[in-house]
């Protein structure tokens, strides 16, 4: 089964063709990072416009690189949640147009879950049920996946996402954007035991995360108790590398502890990482070590699969299509993930009518 | 008006008081640097307005816009931290964020100053210690003044 995956939820306009949910035939990403770098982040107007300009060439290139025409495809998968509505709509409209023109089956994909399923693209077998931690600039979500079709959100951040905390601490340290790699690099020269930053997490008993207080603690450490604003206001004697290393350690500590606690509670064997922050060296190191020590098989995606791409959308889309999940041309976009899918049903899914829908 | 809070929970409580007063079309601007308590304030505001539980409100930095509640009582929580001008704010809502109904909170309003609607309440957050914050509240326009009076009364009542 050859599936075209389309992704446009944030910075990247991406499309890919994946065979049988595992073999990447093409993978095209038009990154807007260069456009955004001068602003220190993603600018929605730039993002929306660039998606519109990029989507047709990117899809075209994905097909050409795969050596296929539309007739060579078996299905179309597209990110329809979560993300900025204006950006999501560009990908979803493109996918619907292609589905209408070709009669190919269409399925909407959860971007966050797709990050976990990106691991299938490097030959890793996902063994369900599993617990997946997806960490990026916009997401810090812990999922229990019983199958590619059944997921429960075990926990999520109640304030800042992990990648956002990296970006904001990088800004406090005067480092560039994106902050994750910059902090990771600087932290390697620092002493992670230098400052004992608070190990914050969500409400007691939950598997939620909280990183806003950690960011504020870094601010106070840098500026002293009166937190006088302004760049270069760092106190004498503060070593940025030590701050980076200590901050990263506190954040990674929370991610590893909560994830392994979730895996223990859910009694799974496999723990899977995904998302941009899954490329963080210290997180990989500690999750691998402590996960193995606790008896879990820890799956770490290769860094190239951590960032947003169309191949992961196609990979998860393939699993859904194989299971008979279809969305119609009324497929809608959803800006946010539902915090508790057991209370409110996930976006409606229609099983394929008998005989398939062509 | 100046409000001093001694903890993040205190900041959230002020937000809750303001949330109870909000009605369709209202605009609240939250200014102040990283870690000053703006998002924490919105957690209280959303709960007070009855559109979301405090724990459901997350930082909107990544998406730039998070929405809570059901029409017509919808809270639009905008974060202009990564915006570079008014056009970015307009692009976010198809140019008609206020016309979309509900009420709106904008963090980092100085980044999109030229596109801000004229009437509303402005809160400037500043650090007074690791947990204490100062909120300087000013009105912009007639509805802003009405909200300011109502908030002052609500906070006074809460203390007494």
C-alpha cells in the first residue's frame, strides 16, 4: 500500500510517499525556519502564506521523487489536528482536492501520535500496547496506545511545552532559535549539578507535566531575586553552561520520571519517544538507561525523524487505512487535542462501508 | 489600579475575578516579560469566565492562538510573543478576531500594537520576587474603564 502523507500544522510544509507504512519512497520538507529565524519563532502570517505557496510544489516533488503519478497511490493521509487552523487547512484542503479528483481514500491523522509512529520508518517494530512520549515546541503529551487506532492521553503539559521551555530559556541565556539544540550544545560544557532547579510536574497523582515554574526559576537564578529585566543582566558568577546543563537536567528528570511512571501504571513493555525534543542528547541518554533498568524496551527515533515530516503522517495513515478508517470530504481541522478522550469522543471516524469506498 | 499578589495562586485568583466580569466583545491585554505570570493569570480568567478548567489552559506560544469554550462564550487566548507586527495578528483570525465573537486575551500586546482594538483593559505584570508579582491595571476606552471599576470592586469585596 502506497500512501501520500501531507503535513502543514506548523513550520514545515511536508509531503512524502511511504510504502506499506515502513519504506519511505520520498520525503520532501519545505522548512520555514530561515523565514522565521529573524523573529525568534514561527510567525503565523509567514507560515500560512508559505504553506499556500509551498503545498503544490511540495506534493508534486514528493510524487516525482517516488517515481509515481497519483494513479500509483492507494491512499492519502493528512494532518488534521492539532495545530493552527489556518495552517492545517492548507494541507487538509490539498488532501481533500486530491481525494476528490482521484477517488482515493482519505484519512485525517493526529500529528502528535504520528511522531510516535515515525519510529516505524526506520525498521523498528512497535509493540502494542505501548506508551509514547511526544515532546516538541508545541507538545508534551504522554499517550497509551493500545493499537494504532486506540489511544488514551495519559498526561500533557499544563502550561509550557518542553520545547517551548527550551526556546524560552535559550532566549534568557541569549542563545539563538531554535533553543533546543543550542541549550543541548551549551549544556555539554556545563555542570548539570551546579544549580538545583525545581523538579516541577502537574497536579499530584496525574501524569501531567509543568515547565513554566522551571523557566521562571531559571530567570531568577540568572538575574537574582529582584529579576531586573534586560539582556546581559545576568549576575556575576553565573556560568551560562552550568545553567543550561542544570535546566536541561531538571526538565529531562521530569520527562523521564513521568513517562516511566506512566509505562509502569499502564503495564506496557515498550516506551516510544517522538518529536523534536526527542533529539535531545541528555533525554535520549537517560530514557534509554533508566527505561532499560526498569525493564522497558525504549525506542528512540533517529534525530532526522524527530522533526515534522510527511512520512510519519503517511506511516500512521497507512495503519489507519489498513484498519478500514476513512474520512470523508467533510474532514475538519481541530486546533487542540482533547485532554480527556474518555470524556469527549475524538473527532468522528467512519469505518469503511462494506466493499470499500472508491 | 495596582494589585500586589504574593504567589502564582494569588495571580490566578485575580484572573478569576476578572473572568467573572467578562462579556462578549471584551478585550484584555497582558503585558510583562517571561515568567511574569501572564498564562497563570489566564488560567484563572478562563475558570472565572466558565469556559475552561484552569488545568486545561496551556501556553499559546506555539500555536499563537488557543480557544476555549463554546460559542458565543468563547475565550480567544492569543500569544503575540513570536509576532512581528499587527499583520501577524490579523492573519491569525482572518482579519476579524473580534468580529468572531467571544472575548479575547492577548499576551505580548506590544508586538502587535498597531492592530489592537482601541477599547479594553491593560494589565502590566512585573516581578516583585520569586513568587510575588505586581499588576498595574489601566483602562483603554469606555468598556475598559467599566471593567476596571468592576474589577476594583470585586477585589475589594474579595478582601473584605
